[in-house]
């Protein structure tokens, strides 16, 4: 006789969750062992580099003879293992980061990372945010590390916000923001850019970064019987605060900071709850002189960051090499269809 009561179904759900969790851990464990194996094989290849490329050729052939059904031991993949061991020399990084990523993620980062710091940052972000391979490719192709970590930022978060929120806000700010899904055209106005950001809200949120939840555009605020409209209003679940985004299709002007300061005061007064952190502002301009922006923000009361934005047909000099080369395209095709050399 079937048990049909709430207690049984609660027990059933608990057992199902345990099974699912065990399966997930088994997959993670298998992946971890595979990544460690590849790293160790890479070190073996390095240790026997005196034999030259013939060593890899012979190793690939003999592994195939011994394990005819095993995949992942082609000459090409063995060369990636060597590159992996050379680039990620510290076993601690392999254990704590690399082993939590798929081999496809690792291979992509080996191709795209110029320094170990860049590799580590992308690996950490991938683990923390659950980036798929396509998401990781988007962030490396648009140089998120360069724009978010090592770019010159204009902000007053460090003096207007308490720690650790100030650090998180600075880390989250990018320069420039890349909206490559919006076509740059003559005469495009701010409202048109805003509409396209809303029409492509998922891509907009990906461009803005982790934790952004869309609250509305042309968000109405009434102050002393006068209506004011915020271009874009978000809530960031990581920062735990409202984020006001204003768009200007011109170079930065100091008066823009004053208006955004007013909006932040109004949002803090009208929308912010006791558990929320202070509202922050992001001012997106077509161009931005860093020194001018810093002077404009120096005595502003509210936390504001000023960044440039780029649309699709403009590739700034620092991003020229983000376009995929013929080799990149070939590698992605081979990776997608598991083509081995």
C-alpha cells in the first residue's frame, strides 16, 4: 500500500536531494581527478623535454594503443597538458581552482590569459558565478579582467562607502562597459541606447556584472510635486543596494555628477530599506576624462563611479585583440565537436 501523507513526501524529497547531491559530488570528484591527472602528465612531459616533440608523438600513440577507447590524449591535448603545467606551476592553484573547472574552461583560459593573475581571477569568477564556457568566452573576449581589475577607474566609492561595500563596489566597476549588442550609428540618442539596453536586458545584466536585478527604466521619482525619471534602476544582490545608472551620449561633464547625486539622495530616502546599503550610482558617458571626473566627484556626497561605454562598431585600441583569430575559431570548432588531431 502506497504511503500518501506529507511526512512521507518530505522524507522522499530529502532522499532525492541526497541522491542528487551525491551524483553532483561524484561528477566533481571525477573532474577533479581528471584535471590533476592532466597536470601531472604535463609535468612528466616537461621533465622529459630533452626528447623534443617526438616524446609527445610517441606518448600519444602508445596511450592510444594501451587505452583505445580513451579520449583526451591526442597530440594536441598532450601539448595543452604541458602548457597547463608550465603556466599553472603551483599545485595549490591546481588543487583549489583549476580542479573545480572543466578541462574546456581550463584550456580556454590557457589560450586567453597573459598572466597567472589573470588566469586566477577568471577561474575564481567562473567558480563563484557558475559561468558556462560560453559565458567565460564572452568575458575573456570583451577583456573583463582588464576593464574591471586593472583599468583606471574614476569613483569616490572608497571615501563615500564603508568597507567592505566600498571594495566590492570598486571591484564591480568596469571601464569601459562594452554593449556590443547595440549598433553605433550616426545621431543615436540616449533614449535609443536605453531602449536597446532594456530590449536586451539579459545581455545588459551580463555586461554590468554579477548580482544585478533590473527594477525599471525611466523610473519615476516625485520630489516636491515635480516628476524626475531615472534612466535605469537596478538592485545588486551582492552589494545589497540599489544602483542608479545614468546614460549620457556625450563626453562627461561635471554637472552630470550633481544630477546623479540628487537621484541617489532621493532613492535612499524613498526606496532604501533599513537593511539595504547606501545606493550607488554609475554614470555612463561616451567619453570620460579621468582627472575631470575625479575633481567632479571629490566633494560629491554620494558614491558615484564614472565610466565610458562602447557600442558594437567601435573597437577601442586596448580591445583590438579581442576579435577571434582564425586559430581561435578553429580551436572552438574542434573543441565543440571533440575533434582530435
